[in-house]
């Protein structure tokens, strides 16, 4: 299983859109760092401070230049993961 160090998924367990992203990651044999916004309130604060939104899923992508890209919308996240990691 591949664990990309540059990716973190802000989510919560019962969210169907988050489940969709986690399922796609499993199919791609990826282990994403999961940041539970309900179980860890500091994760929700990070998300809101960075994006101005409380919506999940949100993928945090650490860029090689030290910047960060935030990606909302489950379909966009899955498309990104497939484009980057599908064999």
C-alpha cells in the first residue's frame, strides 16, 4: 500500500462523500492520512482557517515548493487520485 506523504484527507466517518473518497483510495491501494474533523476539533479549525469552509471531504495537497493546495468535492478528489495514482 502506498502512503503519499503529501496528502491528507479531512473527513468524518459517516459522511457518504468521504466514504466515496476513502473507497476510491482503497481501490488505488492508497493509505491517506485521515484527519477526522469531528473526532479532532483542531482539524476542523485547520480546515476552516485554511479554506473558509467546514465542508468535507477536503484533500490537503502539500506542494513541492512548500505551498498547499486544498481540494473540495469528492468527485474532484477521486479524479485527482485516479489521475495521479492509477496504473
